[in-house]
C-alpha cells in the first residue's frame, strides 16, 4: 500500500475491510443464479455450434 501524505493507515485498513465485505456479500448474493447461468450458457453453446 502506497504511503500518501494525509492518509490515515487505520482508516485505509477499515475502508479496505469494508470493501472486501461488500464484494463478498455481492458474490454471496449472486451464487443462486449460477445454475441458471450455466444452463443458459450451455443452451447458447449448443444452439451456436451445429
């Protein structure tokens, strides 16, 4: 992590942990759509390739 003047190390760690938490929550919420997405991709590939 680059040291920039005027940045607080504790606040940057807190913001980083919050960002990782938000990304983790979004991934967790998107997990139920994976089977439908796999089925859609498989159908699209089967129809695209004769």
